[in-house]
């Protein structure tokens, strides 16, 4: 992974963060690096633009070659306000997140080669387009364009089949670290499984997971027969019944129901 670009950096950090949580090792270190990375991106308009363009291209499917080419051209034109030196300076801020002293030695076999190829091609398009005269590598520019064009034209697998935490979900990260890392010494198998589901799930899957946890928790609470406990259970049942799906709160609600279930069982 010789190229430093936001796609590669994001992919590496996300994979390492996932491994830390699922293996319950170096969670604090990985969490800090992930938040530092997000902070760098948030404070750089150029990196924010790159983040959006990479994400947009990755999710795009346009079979018509003319329309696909137009989409690519319009996306790359967004960088015309920057000089190549400015983009390179912003990329330099990402280099620290790929240093071996922060992570173990990178193994390219751990990463989807098609994603790496796409990210390098997008980077090639952006940087070569901003260069002038003899500095432009025409072959690289052409090859990068073909890679991106073919990717956009290729039908995508279902998003839920292809998700591997390439893009950090900041909400899931923040909620998970607050609920799991700060409150508990470590993650058990159920915690890791839930976190994996939350990271990999799309909106519809999260809706189903939310409703399933509501139903399961309500069933347990409604089965309580102890008179004293029934009073507390009744209040909990009322609160759970009042819960409605919300994109912003669904992860928090699911994790809260998960923790309540653990206490009741």
C-alpha cells in the first residue's frame, strides 16, 4: 500500500479498529487513532471533499458509459479549486496513520484488492488531473480513469453482502466505545457479535434488529412474576413500548436493550 490517500487510510484504520474490538486487544489505542483520523478529516475541507467523492464513486452504478464518464468528470472537477501542492500537503497528514509504529505490519492480503485498486485509481485521477505539463503521467491518468469507469459500470453486489467496515461509522464507533469500552473491562462473545452486526448492518437490518430486541426484552419483562420486581418491570415495559425507530438513536437503543437483556437473564 504505497499510496497515501483517504480511501486506503480509512480502510486500514477501520480494519484495525474492527480487529481490536472483536479480539478485545489494544482497544484504547485503536480508538484514539480512529478519532484522531476523523478529527483530521473534519478539519480539512479538501479531505472532506475526497471522503465524499471516494464514497460516492464506491457506491455508484451507472451502466451507460457516457453517463458514467460524465459522473467521473464532474466528481474530479470538484478539485479544480485546489493546487496539487495543497492536495499533497493534506495527504501528508494521513501518512501518520499508516506508520508501522501505530499498527502492526500491514498485510495487503488482509484487504480487498479491488477496493485498494479503486482507491489508488481515484487518487491517481485526482492528483494527475491537477498536475501541469510534463509532470502529468498520461498513462497513469488513462489507466486510473479506466479502472474507475469499469468499476462504476459493473453491477454491484448487495451492499449488505459487500460491507467490510471500509468507512468508519462514527455514530456506531462513539456509542460502542461509550457503552462497551468505558463501562466494561472487556467484550464477551455476545457483545462482539452485536457490535459486528451494528457495523455491518444497513438501515433495514437495523430496523429488524431493533424490533427483535424490543420483542425479546418485552417478553422477558412480561414474564416476571415477583410482585416487587413487577413494578420496576412495568416501568421498563412502558419505556420500551414508547421506543420508536430513529436513524440517530437506533444503535444506542439496541445496545441499551442488549444490556438490559443481559441483566434480566
